[in-house]
C-alpha cells in the first residue's frame, strides 16, 4: 500500500515524530510512505489529498492538524475521499473495519500528552496491519458497513464535483500553492494512474 502523509502547517514542528512513527508501522507491514506535506493550510491539504487519492497515486492519506477537525472537514469536501477521525487506537480500528475509509485525520496537538508518541505508534500500527476483523464485528455488521460505504460513495458522486473539474476551475496559483513541491513532482507523476489528471496538473504547475 502507498501512503501519503500530509501535515498542516501549524504542526510542522511535530513532523519528525509523526513521520518516524508512520514509517515504522509502514515498514513493519511492507507499505511505502510518501511525505507530501507542503507546509500549507488545511483547505489546500484537502485538495492535495483528494488529488493523490483520485489519481491512484496513493491508497491511503494520513493527514491532520492541531485538533484534526479542520483536516477532516477539508478532506471530506472532495469526491472520492472518505476521511475518518482517529484520535486513539480504538478510532483507528473503527474507521478501518467499519467505515472503510481511504483517509484519516488526526489531532497532532490536542491531548498530545506525555504518551502522545505511543498513541501515534499504536494508531498507525492498527491502521496499517493486515486486516483483522474483531469478533464483535459480525458478518452481518461487516456486510452492513460495506453497503453503507457504497451508499456514501454514490451520494458523494452526485453531490460533489469530480476532482478534475475542481482543478480546471481553480486558479493556477492556488493549485500550485496546494500541490507544487519537489516531493510532489518527484513522486506524484511516477505513481499517478490517471493520465488525464496528470496532464491537467502538469498544465497547472
């Protein structure tokens, strides 16, 4: 699995810890982390995450801000993104098994006490380990969760504008501010599975 890490600008000071713990879990389970953090706002990070997911450049986005709330609001503005909130390992289990998200928003400052690093470690371990459906999630519950995800995907497809159309409408300077970085140019075009989106972004950049 390819994982995109996007941390909001106010939490850049905690980046070494976040990236280290995420990479630790990813390495343990054979995943690859790409740090797409662009030192910018939650709104622009929402666009960046949507581009990464809708293009197939990553399979999961890990994002966050001080409380995680701004990050989740921004992420869920976009079609093709289902972002769940993860503040502790229990949340990590729920969003993975019941909500089947492709993005998670985390609070990187609120309640980040003495054991904040351990909390990150346990959250990332649960998010990235091989799927293990716990006993309290019955086959019927799992089937219902799958149906709910399909329902939400269908609603978002009607209610929200496709990301490629969003990119076409946005001012080039905004797109550059949200996306452009040496890391983006190095990794996105190599991993993007949507040639039309890649061409559109090259034009905007």
